[in-house]
C-alpha cells in the first residue's frame, strides 16, 4: 500500500527549505526591511520630540547657542561641560526655527541615522541576524528614543561613533586609505560632540591596532590610519588645553560629589572589581530602560562574549577574527571602568555612558542571534518582545519628567497664571533651572549668565517682571538650600515687610513647596499652584529670616 505521508527526514528537509527561503528573502531585501524599521523609528522619535516643553538642560543648550555671533556662541560653550559642536549646530539651526520641536530635529535626524549605520556595522561584523536584532533594539528601546528626542549631544555622538566603526571596517575590507580617513573624520566629529568619545577613541584605537597588525593593509592605509590616530590625539590635547582643564574644579565638585557620585569609584569604600561589575550592570539597566531586563541583558552580553571567543571565524562578512571582536566589545567597558576608578569620568546607569550603547547591544544581539538559530524572522520577533516589555514595564532613570507633566500645555497654563495672577510690582524668585526656562519662555530677550560667583543672586527685568535668580551652582531649590538663599534675598534686595514674593519652580524634582510644608511650621498653610508635577508657583511674603533646615529634619 502506498502512503502519501512524508517520512520524517523529508518533512525536516521541507521545513529547513522554508526557513532557508525566509532567510534568503530577508538577506535579499535586507536594506528594504531595515529601511522600513528605520522609518518606524523616525516616526516614533518625531512623536517623542513633539508636544512637550524644553527641560532645563535643553533650554541651556539653546541659550548657549542663541548669541549674536558664532564667536560669542563658542565662548558661551566654554562654560558648559561639553565640546562645542552642538552649540555650533544650534547656532546655525536657529535660522530654521526655534520652537521646541524644531530645536529637537537635529537629534531626531541623527538618532534615526544612527539606527541605520549601526545596523550596517553590526551586520558586517556579527551577521545579518544580529544586525536586525540590534536594529530593533536601538530603534525602539525607551532610552534610545529619549536620547533622540532631546536637545542634547548624545544622538549626534552615537551617529558619529557608529560611522567611525562602520567606516573602519570598510577601510580594512576595501584596503582603502580614503575610507580610513573618513573614519578618522567621523571620530573627530564625535570628539567635538561629547567628551565620552575620548574613551571610545582609546578603545577603537586599540582595536584598530590589532586589525592593522593582523591584516597588514597597504602602506597607504597604514599611513592614513597613523595620521588619523595622531590627529585624534592632537584634537584631544587641544580640547584639554582649551576647555577640559578649566572644568576640573567646578565640574568635578558638581558630579563626583553630586548626583553622579555613585558613578565614581570611592577609594576605601568600594572594591574595584565589585564596583566595575555593579556599574557595568547599571549600564545595561540604563540601555534597556528596565531593571530586570537590563540585568538579564548583562548576563546575555557576558555569555555572548564567551561564545564569540570560542568562534574560530568571524560570524559576519568582515575578515576580523572572533578574538578581535571580543576586544572590540569588551575594551570600551574596561576603559570606562578604569576612567571611573581613576575618578576621571562617571560610569554606570547614566546617559553619560550612552556611548557604550552600541557595544552593549552588539553583544546581546549576537547571543540572541544564536538563540534564534540565525533565523532573521525569529530574531526580529525576540527583539520586538524585548522592546515591548521594556516600554510597558520600564522605569526612566533620574532625573526625569513624565510626558504628561512635560506637556507644553502645562507650560502655557503656568505662563498664563503668571500673567493673570502675579502683579508686576511683586518679585519673582527662582532657582537656576527655572532661570533657564524663563530665558526661553518668558524673557528670551534677556541675556542669561552661564557662570557667576557661588551663592550669588542675579536681579534682572523679565518681560515687565522683576526676577531674582540663584547662581548656576544652585540648580534646584530644596528645603535645605532655600532658607539661606531666601535670607540672602531679604538682605540684598530692598523689600518692604509684607511684600509678596512669588517662588516659581520648573524642571526636575520640583518639590520645594511640599518640603517646606512638612518641615517649617510657618509654611503649613502654603497653597502652591501646580501645573503637572514639574511646575509649581507659590507666594511668600517678606518678613523675618528663616531658620536653617537640616537634611535630617526633612
């Protein structure tokens, strides 16, 4: 009797053939498929960049660039802890527009372009499946969307870092001196975008040295590579002399001893090895935007590096060895941990480690590609499940403002309240983060100081109002630092007893009114007007000095 049923071997061959056809279709149409994903990434970023008011740091970056000449813009940028490239971009970009959405467009464009170039780089070194997995992750993980929808340096930085790495692989593959020089140019632009690129430059320099020794490129390529490395060293030296050296005092006290304190090694308190492991885990928690998934991703990265180390050949199309790829993925973390242990740069779950995103995602993508048995469709589904979970259950890192609290309508309502309820004869008192936002929203014609003596006050006219602002060292009013500044206001500014003073807070961690209510008996009946959870306005009256409030009493 004849049976139409296939034997098990034939059935397995049929399934294998179907999978091969699926993989073949994705490989044949990989650019089209990737472009569709990148288009979706662009749409997500455009939405994230719209409908919200600027946070204080975004306002600062715009105000630095909003000068009458590019020389003044450059001089203003020297007061900031970042290189000048973004300031120059915004200086010229103002001609397009100065709305929140328009100011964020350079980051949106750069963040979207990063997704594409990252896909091309990752596919080349680790294969197409890892490339698609990595593309999904960098396109839709919450921190990646956030970095690409703010007036900050990180999206531009990531684009130039990915461009440097991709062009480096192309230069070795094509044995092209011209492409090697383009890779160096991309590195220079990264160095001018953010100082974390110095750590990237050290890592990619060591990796490329391994490549030069192993593949012995032409003399022209060697000259181009050597010239590029020398140029990077020269640029770093110039940045150090002209800017970085002047930041060491104030910047160090504001970061090492401030809100980034846990991202720096503390001798006598931390174990170096445990510190490095814990902070590396923090990097993965930041990259994925979800603590548990970030921890699993850290383990996956380690497993992926171990598996890659055991590979005899490159999993991608490049001629790089698996050992060299391990060095490429691990060196940035080692150098970053070393910089933090030396107390030179923060390391951990903070956007300051954003340059590690491409390496973290690359290692995780390699392991997931193995788990997906090198099937692109299966790999994409796994990556989509991860980004869905991170978006549904993720928690943003401090400091942050929830989207509903950052709605532009909240700022419109707050400004409407000031115009309707605050007499121009009264005084407005603000911390520095609010001063920055007033410089964009209420009195853009009034120049904003970016440096001032510690503990000083700025008294200035603002669209018909009299405003007193704290110096840049006092970024946010708290129950501990407000009383001495209030007492200084009473001493330095001529006020009649009983005169109204409106305290306006806008930005991160706006909690002064509640803190005062709970710690000072005179303020139990305080009635603040809130516009979301990140804009607060309340009225005080000039009178006797306030007593000091300790952190323990809060």
